[in-house]
């Protein structure tokens, strides 16, 4: 049986090679290395999927492993990167997803023994609806963030009349970046809503109340409100350009704050604790 540490090391290595090849190909403007980075990222994803299917990352007796939590988030991020590559034929999405997956795996390694206390009454359907839907929405929001940030940087260079040269010439155009932002937002909002609502529904029998003022609940609802504003304005007002890009960046940064600060520093039902 492969240990969680060994399976982590294998996938970490593949994502590291993918990130090196992909980013190196972008900076050096080498299509071969960019394509190799995408192939290695897909190989890392396949490796991680195999490890998950074989059960090498099991739930700990007293809760969910924080390391496995971060690695599952990496899996969804890379999955979304592959989806954007298939949809838009844009390598940049997967090239961005690979180093983000790498960072999540690198951070996860010391926390394979850290847990989120999970009440035994929670069922598999809870994890599928709550965790699965939220993770997939976070993967989409990560790509929305990347498209939004790249849109803002490219737009700023154009406004300053800076030459579009070097690797900037290989970046997707503003219209493509805006479409990626729009598509990922349209998919992320209903998934995030499903994850949030399912969590509130299960909170009643587990914690005795639907809303308890838990910091994680507060930040999750704040993210939902901002995401709802982005989604509705895209849909009803035809929002395009800088405003949706800026909001997409803000939403993902709040998600990162929620995961890295709220879950680790604040007193919450979702806190990560050492075994």
C-alpha cells in the first residue's frame, strides 16, 4: 500500500515538472515546453486521480485530513484548468492551474495529520453536495481570478501605451479572458450556492441552529453575495471588462483568506487542528 506521504510526493513531483516546463515555456516563448507543461499537468492529475480511487488518502478516524483537503482542492483546480483548455484551447489556464496545484500540495505535506473535526452524523451525500460543490466552485473561481488578473494587467499595459512584446504576445486577448471570466463565474455561482445551502441545511441537526454567527459562515455568505452580484450583473446588465475582472480577483482573495486565516486562526466549527 502506498502511503499518503509517498502518493503526495509522486503527484507533487509531476506538478513541479509541469509548472517548470509550463512557466519556462511561457517566459521563453517555447510552444513545445508549454505543451509539455500541459501534458505533465494532465499526467499529475491522472496520478492524483488514481491515488484517490485507490484510497491512499483515507479520512482520519477523528475527522478530515487538512492535507487531503488541500490536495482535493488542487485536484479540482487542475480539473477546471483542463476544462478551460478543452473549451477555449488556451494553454495558459492549465499552465496557471499547475503551479497553484503545486503550491497546494507543497502546503499540504506537513498537514497530513491535521484534521477538521467532523461529526459522525454527517453522511456521504453531505460531502458530495457540500464539499464537492464548494471545491469545484473554488477551482472555477481560481481560474476566474487568473483570467481577471491577467485582464487587468494587459488592459493596464494597453492604457499606458506599453509595447505588447515578449511573452505578452502569447497571452490570450482581452475578449478571450473576459469570456473565461464569464464562463467560470456562470458555472461557479450555482455550485457555490449548492455547497453553501447544503452546509446550512446540515448545520441544523448537527449544531442545533442553521446560522450561529460562525466566522466561516459569515465569510462564506459574504463571498456568496459578491459572487451573486458578479453573476447577476453579467447576466442582466451584460457586464464586461474591468469591473467583473476586479470583482473576480476580490472574490478569490476572500476565498483564500477564508481558507488560510479563518480555518486556521479563528474559532470556528471548520477549524483545522493538529492530532
